[in-house]
């Protein structure tokens, strides 16, 4: 996870010429999401590579969302969508089997068996299965999101009014305006008598 954070931190420092702690935190999440699918079947060096690429994919997804003007203020799609898809593919690509000849997948330390020996040439099948999983999940999410958000959009409930957007949602809809408010009052007058 830290590797993904450092990759994004350095990229944003180069791109923006300033420190971006939010990007650093999302980069950590990007590294963690990227390694989640393959955490049980990749080696340490592969995990490091997966996290580096996860940071790069996160930055690419984040930049793409801004470029096509999709409002994703916390980069949820870049972290979970892009890096989740990458991590699912990476689990098959970096499987600690012998190239695409052996494949471990959910078998942990054992290869996928074909009778008494390791099944041969099943790495491609594992990659295809993971690719099908990504497409299926994307379709599932698209279907349910459209079912929920389309009526909200057509009903006018999905967008805040222009005045609320200009003032800022936090200012208009949330109270207090700061995370912590401290009520202070002037101290009571103290009278000293001699």
C-alpha cells in the first residue's frame, strides 16, 4: 500500500509542484486495492510491482475523470474501479505459478490440479476468468446504478441547486461549519479585595 502512495505522491509532486497529501492517501488505498485480489498468490517482488502499477493506474484514472468532467471528488472510481480491475488482472498475471504453465489461483501454495499433477497451460484460463469477472462486475454495477440513479436524475433529485453549489454544500447543509467548535465566553470578572 505504501508503495502505491509513494508513487502517487511523487507523480503529483512532479505534476503539481506541491505536496498532495490527499493524493498520497488515495495512492496508499490504490496500492492496497491493487494487491487485494492477488495477496495470497503472488511473491513479494510481484506485490511491489503490482502496487507501483496500481499507483500509476490510479493517477491515470483520476486524471481521466477530471478530463471528461466526471464529478468524483474523492476519486472513488480511480481507487476502487480502476485499481480493483487492475488488481484482478494482476492476480492472474503475477500468479506464482511457472509462467502460464501452472496456475495457483485460489489453490494457495498448491497449483490447480489435474488428477495427480499440476494442470498444464491453465494460466490463460485464469486470466480469461478474471477478465470475465471484471466485465461481469462492471455490468452488474452499471445495471444497478442506472436503476437507482436514472429515476433520481429525471426526478431532479440528483443535483443540488445552483445557489447551494455556489455557497458550497458544507456551508449550506452541514452544521457546524467546522469539525470542532469551541464555544468561548468572556471569563467572569474577578474582584479582588484587600
